[in-house]
C-alpha cells in the first residue's frame, strides 16, 4: 500500500478543485438558504464524469474505485460544496448495484449513475431502531411475482430530488435491498424541519403496501446482509471525505484571516494561542485523510473486513477534525466568525452532524472496542 496517491488521483483532485472553485461556498450557501438545489453543480459534475468515476467502464463510468470517488467528494467539500447525495447515490447505491445487481439491473441503473442523470437515496434508519439495525421493522413479502413493501424510514436525505430509494427491508430469510421509485403508489414522504443550512432536505418515508416488480430486489434475496455492509463501508469513507474537505475549508479560512488580521504589532497568527490550535487541527485533518485513504484502498482491494475497521476509524477521526476545525476557525475570527461575510457559522450544524451521521462516534467506539480490541460487548 502506497502512502502517496497516484499521479492520476492527484490530477483528478486538481481538476475537481478547479471545477468546484467556479461554484464555491457562496453559491452553495445561497442555494441552501433559498431552499433551492445545487442542480447546475450536480449536472455539470456528471457531464464531466466526476460522479461516475467509480462506475465500471462498461456502463459508462470511469472504472475507478471508491478512493477516486472519495477524492471528488473531498475536493468539492474543500471548495465549499459538500454534496451530501454523493455520499448516498454514487457511493452506496451504485456500489451495491455494481457488486450485487443482476445484469439487467446494472444495465438499467449504472449508466445513469455514471453521468449523474440518475439520483438514488438510501433508506435504512427507522424511528424505533436508531443505530440498532437488528430492530428494523420495514418488511417486504412475496405476492405472486411481485414484492409488497410496508414500513417506515426516517432521516432519509434528498428524497425530493431523486428518482428512486434503495430501501433496506426485512423478509423471512433476513434483510434485502429494494429499489423503490419515488412515484410508486403507496409511497409517501413527510419533510422533517431542520435547522441545518443545507440544500438537501430530510424526510420520514411511509410505505403502505407498495407493490413492486420482481426485479425490485437487488441481486439475490439471500445476499441482503452482504449488500448492506458493502454499502455502509463506502458511506463511512465518503462521509469522512466530505468532513475532511469541509475541515480543510474552515482551516483555510482561519489561516487566511490569521495571516492578515493585525490588532497589535504583528498578525494574530503569530501568537501561539492561535497558531498552535490551528497547527494541531491541521495535523488531525491530515491523519483523518490518511486513514480515509487506507480504508478506500482496502475496500478497493476487496478486503471488506479490514476496510470496515479502517472506515469506522476514518469516520470517527474526520468527525472530530471537522468539529474542531469549524469551532477554532470561528474562534480565530472572533465576532467576525459569526457573520455571514466569512461563511463559518453556516458550517456549524454540518460540522456537528459529522459526529452523529452516518454513524455516531459512540457506535464507532463500540465497534473498535469489540472488534479491534476484542473487549466484551456492552450491548
């Protein structure tokens, strides 16, 4: 395993960074505050092939790995455009379908993922289950050649701007993943009011005996558990990448301000009370990035178990790094850190969210304690 990215990956990062800079944080926040979508950004990213870098070439994608897609996600976030649906649609849904879907399902869905013309949400969380996936109640049953889906999901991102939702449901033999078109009869949604400043909205979903065709279940119905884990590791890797990209943006803003802001004889960045915390967080960001790259490399090498450990660690480290970065960036700016001009206060909610989703830091610590350290289960 190399600790230095390939020339191709570095070139991809550079191209995406230049692309993202044409939109930037001001564009992203203006869209979010106006209740609008970042449609132009998504569509152009799709046309340029950035959203499909990890889709197999035979379906119109770039043929790369999750590490390439994570690099795209990170650089867009560092440019001020953290696209939450990138974590869900091309990372989870496209990956699951590419690995487990039938040839017909791959041909139907993957070209749209490759060029960004298709968006798909992912639904696993339920109101009464939380982090305990063993308590999922949304179920699907056979009825002739069809499947019938019934249940509820909550805190599902971006359902108002996708074509379908990949739903984790339970059947007699265990979990399965079901593709549900958003216009399916019996499928309704309720928006959850949020204080987050983000273009993507959150929803509670209701499936009232939604009838679906026989090919709605991804691949073989007895591979559902493998499919869920195959999707969750990329989710953690992408979540970590979006967090480290946003953390880089926050620190870049703080460093720029600390270099030029002068109230005594030298810029405030010369004082260790500010320079040391910024240096410490920079180190933490780079460590989180390195673990994220390790997790991606392991996943792309097919080493799922080892990737799971690294992906959880990366997600934890990145969540802590962005929370510290945004907090210190605001502190560095003083009162200016809360003004709209400097664009930091709007990052507070998302930075805090990174310690909760897609998996809480407490559940990551449980995972590491039980799997890495072999300590007794606490629950």
